């Protein structure tokens, strides 16, 4: 092989290497661009994660508030149940008193009716006696 042929061979190899280096450079630029895109995506994901973390913290606070509200409602319900029991006892007592009062009034009415009937019988007896005695009222003669 002559010097010229060797130089042409080296030049041809260098030309191939130059093309490979250009392709490698282009690939590197593409990779750099992809890395920038990934970096941007990662930053967006990081921001989203921060927002989610903040949202979760807000939800946690809201849940605590709800838990407190539910506990207050439970306490209120227990108070209402207690009040209802007390009212039931009072109603039961009032019903019992009402029944006792009705019984007492019936007894009193019965006594009063007996007294009135006794008095009517007594008056009838007097009237019958008076009617039977013709000497008491001569005008009837």
C-alpha cells in the first residue's frame, strides 16, 4: 500500500469517525434536552407533591375538626337522651298523679252523690210523713 492509499484510508476512517462523533454529539444534545424535560417534569412533580402534602395537611386538620364536632354531637346526644329520660319520668309521675286525682275525685263525687241521695230520701220521708199526717194541715181536708 502506498502512502497515498494509507492517507486515503486514514482520511476515510476519520470521516467515518467525524460522522460518528456528529451523531454522538446530536445524541448527546437530544439526551441533554430529554434530561432538561425530565428535570422540568420532576420539578412539576415536586410541586404537585408539595400541593398534595399541603392538601393532605388541610384534610388532616379538617378531619380533626370533624372528629371534634362528632364528639360534641355525641355529648349533645347523650344530654338529649338524659333529658328525654327525665321528661319520661316526669310524664310518668304526672300520669300517676292524674290517675290518683281522678280516683280521689270519683270517690268524692260518689260521696257527694250518696249524701245528696240520702238527703233526698230524708226529705221524701219527711214529705211522706207530712202527707200521711192529715192533722198537720187542715186546709187539705
